[in-house]
C-alpha cells in the first residue's frame, strides 16, 4: 500500500466533513480535491468511495456515543443507561450526515433498518455491550445469556427512532419517538432494574 502522507485520520475526517453535506454521493474525486492528493492515490489505498464512507460513518457513530456520555453520562444503572441511549438516538437522528445519507441513498437507506450484520451493526452493538457491562460487572454481557442478546435487541428498536430524519424539528413527533424508545428500553431492561446500583469490581 502506498504511504499516506496525510495520515488516515486526516482523510477519514475529511470524508466525515464532506458526508455531512453530500452523504453517500461523496466520491473519491471529491475527497482527493479536499485532501489535496490524487484520485489514484486514494484508489491505491482505499479502492472505492464506499471504503471511505464506512470508516467515516463508524467514526460518526462513535462520536455520537461520546457526545451522549458528555451530556447524559451513564452511571451504570438501568435509568442511567436508558437516558444515555436515548441521547445517542437523538444525536444520530439530528446529525447532518444522517439526513444527507437519507437524501442521497433513497434505496440503500431503508435497508439500514433491517441490516443484520456488517460494520455499522457491529460498531453499535459493541458500544451498547460496553454500556451494559455494569449490569454484569464480573463478565459483562457474555456472562448472562439474557443480557448477551440485548445489544442486538436494543439496536433493533433504536434504528426506527434514530433514523426517522423526517421527525427532526417536530418536537411532538420526536417526543413520541423518544417516549416509545424509552418505554421499550424499560421493558427490555426490567429484569436488571431491581438489582440496584452495579457492584464495584475490586
């Protein structure tokens, strides 16, 4: 692979910026212009625009969880986890990239609602698994078969609330989405709600 004089991080951050306006229409040529490198250089290192879109979207999802951690940090309890996840959903729904992808990928975007595997599904379930870890502090989600299934179930109910970009700016609509998501989370996490605060790991 040809050495990247700019650094992979710089290229991916450039793609993230471009995708906030142009979604999946961001091309290798557009990235090359913005980075000041040749299209051939990008093709040598990434092969396709999709190979740049995916890590950019992965980075945006990770940032959504970090943003939620700053504004609605989880304390490891069920109520704290629920509020954190509700904030992640709000951040994703209101993110300009979400709207841009919906606008530029009218056929592909609906498939995201039903995707069962792939990089982005893995990223979200990994973040949710980390968030649920305090509910089983001595082994995490892998130590409890019921808990192990939850990241996927949470993703399944989160996607309709997070990807309904048409609701952005409509306080009543967004409130209904958030309320439904919060209620479903309470139902899913009810078995762990009575356990009290998480144990401290020595």
